[in-house]
C-alpha cells in the first residue's frame, strides 16, 4: 500500500520536470510564430555567415566564399593578427508592377566571416578576386612552417 502512495507522489514531480524541460522550446516556438506574424521581411534581417571553403597547400591558403547578389564594393576585407575578416552589407531589392498591384521586396543583412590563418601566411601578399558572386582569397605562405609527427608513448 505504501508503494502505491509513493508512486502517486512522483507523478507531479515528473510533470514539473517536463514543463521545465520543454519551456525553452515552447518560448522559441512562440517567438517564431510572433515573428511570422510580422512578415517574412522581419526574418531576413539578420547577420549572414557566407558559406566558405578553405583549402591549404604548401604554397598557400585559399578561401572561397559564396556571396550571391553582392559586389566587391559591398565588402570589406581586413586581416589582423592572422585573423582574416570579410564583412559587408547585403542589399537586395526587386519591384514588380502588374495590373492593379505592386510588389516590392527587399532583404538586407550584415555579412561577416572571420577565419584564423596559419602564422606562415604572408598577410601583406593576400590577393582577393570576385566573380559571379564568389569571393576568392589566396594567402601565400612564406615556407617557414614545418610539420612534425609526435609519437604517442606509453599506455595501451
């Protein structure tokens, strides 16, 4: 009989635990649906992180970033203490007029991506080119970096 009374007491504890666990998820859903009520343009105003590929050879580090709809005038490229930062502002506007209605769509957002470069990169020799919405950065190395294999000792 005592075991039945004890199990009944645990049920409210589980309910409180579940409510506490799922409360942050519920708040995020509420926020999302509140923002949807404000329109899609509200959701497009955020900082964008462009997709980036980074390859490295003995001679250079090459980065390519997808920046569709942007031009080189929209971007700033800075390097400091071996951290390369590409930033800018994405602006996109389209207007359509047809019959009795007019549509105007705009999306804006800050673009920013920082990448730590190897210390062997010659920061003053980095070259940037842009074509078809893809930014390519080539950072030549000075050849001073060496790779060393470290053996694992002891243990199993």
